């Protein structure tokens, strides 16, 4: 099975946008796909996919209740079907307090003498496994918030592979250089081997040379099949209409635009390549 | 760390045999019409497009431009005509009055410039200071670091119908150009284009109710 977290050190690089595009492409390849939104912020995958989950009702069952071992129902019942051919385990406002809640859960587990079995950074993987989720899907993609913390650690621990959108600027390239160290840090913390399925220079402008960025990333040994160009009209359209890019073009464009079709093809290619590297 | 996939997070949960997903047979492939669709909508050959953009043909004299930007024109025209009446009917604010005096002077001045139409002699605006795509030099968009470089910020006051049309305008331009272009670039280019089309500008001002003094 293929599991990955869309990851980048900085926010606004396109984790959620590229993630949604990839999810749609995996589903179009006939795979059973689950997205998990671990970002509590409003501009998250759950918003983009227009899934109307009760995110501010803390009485309702939600992913966090499962992570802290206080579920109100089965995890499967929390999974929504999106309009785009894949499923979503949506975000919830309780994610904002995840760190505190996990600490508290840890203490309670300690009191019960079960503290050793409770790993606050490995909860998501545990919960998914207990619910038999891995058996039901070919692909699981997790969208984390930009900040390091329990959301990210849980996401990475549950997927162990990363797809990394990279800002095609000097700063973005610096972050590629620092990537090795960063992933090593995650590996140590999570005690698991972590792989990079692909780096994706994203938002390459008309004025910048996408080949150069691809070369730079590849020189460092990361798979980087494509660079995605600056397509503000397409991607802002997705956020406006709350949908995935291929869906957007199909539903909200009166006619096809060559440069947008080219981007959709690249996304498709990237998804295919990730499936290959991930062993599907 | 590995360059490729990491360890299997669910290895323990799938001890012997993972149930083979039966959906794995590329069902999606026939849904993927992207290729054929792209080929269906051929754009004009580059040569022709160049000619269009270089000539100063007004949109309503240019059949191709009309079909290409039909969407834009309809929305734009509708709002324009409704807002015209509003603008002339409702009292204008004093700041707008000042502006109107100014533009009246300008328009009478520039009318003659537009009539001669020979832009080499009577061009209102100089050639851009940076090398263009046509020279041997590296075009400006390739050397600047960001869209604001070398640009001064000027305030523009626009009515809602114009603000509303801007995104669609930028889309239409990006589409014709074959690459996304920022609103900032489109605005400057549009303003420059207008400087070569004084008559067009005058027509609009007249429609808004400005009258010639004589
Ligand atoms: N290739 C691109 N071209 C233009 N805009 C993009 C591109 N990729 C992403 N964006 C825009 O960047 C913004 C931030 O993207 P988002 O996916 O929310 O980033 P993150 O999840 O990393 O914080 C969004 O408004 C999105 O539309
Ligand atoms: Mg995000």
C-alpha cells in the first residue's frame, strides 16, 4: 500500500493544494484512496474538498477523540465520501488542542499502568490499524499543518513516506538542502525509517527555469519527476469553488486551456510516479 | 533516511497476505480525456496570434478576438451599460469632478494624437526602458526578481463592475498568452495598450457623459 504525508517546512508552499490534486489523480487511476486532514486551520483540505463535517462540535465523535482514546463511535463512521472519487477523514477543531489532549491522555494511561503502550506520536497509526483502515485502501495521504508538533509527527509516523512541495526560490532550495537533517530528526524521534517519495518544485514562475530546479533537487538524490508551474488562476479557482483541479477544469471552465491541461497531465504523471516509487 | 518510500507503517497489521485491491485495473483510464480534449481545442498558430496582438485592431473589428474573449465582453458590456446610467444619474463627488476637468483637457488634447494614429511619431508613451523579447536583450520578465521590481505603486480608483471584471480579464489574457500572468502585469500592459488607443478611451468617457467643450 502507498502512504504518504505532504510535507514542507514552511506554510503556503502548496501541501494542501498539491495533495488534493494528487488524491484526485490516484483515485482516477482506479485506486481506493483515503485522505486524512490533520490541519486544524480553516484553509485545510476539509475546506477545500467542501466536506461539511461538524468541526466545532466537541461532543460529536471526531478524529481527536480516537487519538486520545476517548472515541464515541467507530473510526470508519467518521470517514466522508468526497465528490472526487476518494474518501476523507476530516479535520476537527479539537485538533487545536491536540498537544494538551495527548499529554493528558498520556497521564491517564500512566495512572492506569498502561503508559508504556501509549505513544503520543504514534497514535494515528495505531488508531488506523485498530480500525482496519489500511486493509480498505490502496493509498492514504495525510495533510498536516505547517508547524512541527504532534499533528505532523503522528502523520509522518502513520505514513513514513513524504511528498515534499518545494518553493522554487533560493529559500525553497535551501530547505531541500536541510531536508536530510530534518528527516533524520524525524526518524530519530519516531524510530522509523522515513522515505521521500518525491520533491515537487511548485509554483515555478514564467520567469524561472523549472529545469534548473528539477536538476538541483535531483542532484541531491530526491525523486522529482515534475515541476508544477505557477497556475494561480487554476488553483485559486479550486479554493474559490472548493474542489480539486481536474474537477475544477471540467466543471468550471467553459473551455479547456492548454496550459492548464498541461498542469493536470503533470499532476497525473506525478501521481503515477509516486505510485511506482511507493511500490503499487 | 531513504530517497524513495519509507518503511511500511502497517506492516504488522497485515501479517501474511494483504487483500489484493480489486480496483487496481486502471478503471480510471477511460475517464482521462485530458489528452483528446487538449487536442480538440487548438489555439491559433503563434504567428497569427502575434499579428493580432501587435496590430492595434479594436476588439469589435477583430473576429478572432471577439470569439476568443466572448465571455469577457458580454459580462463586461452588460455591467458597463447599467453602470453608465448610474454614473451619470447619480451626483459625482467633488474629487471626481476635479478629475473630470482634468480628463476633459487631456482628451481634447490627445484626440489629435489619436487621429494621426502614427504611433512612431506621436506616441504618448515611450518604448519600455527594458529590453523586449524582440531585441537581442533578455526580456524584462526574465531579469526582474519580482513583479513589483522597477514599478511604482499608483492608486487607481475603480468602480465595482471593473473590479469584478478584472479576474476574468486576467484569465482571458493568460489564456491567450498561454501562461498565467499576474494582475499587476496585465494592468500595466492594458494601460499601455490604452495609450495607443486614445480614441477608445475617449469613446468610453463620452459614454460616461463627458462632453466636448465646443
Ligand atoms: N502551482 C501553483 N501556482 C499558483 N498558486 C499556487 C500553486 N500551488 C499552490 N498555490 C496557492 O498557494 C496557496 C497556498 O497553498 P496551500 O496548498 O494552502 O499551501 P500549504 O498547505 O502548504 O499551506 C493557495 O492559495 C494556492 O492556491
Ligand atoms: Mg495546508
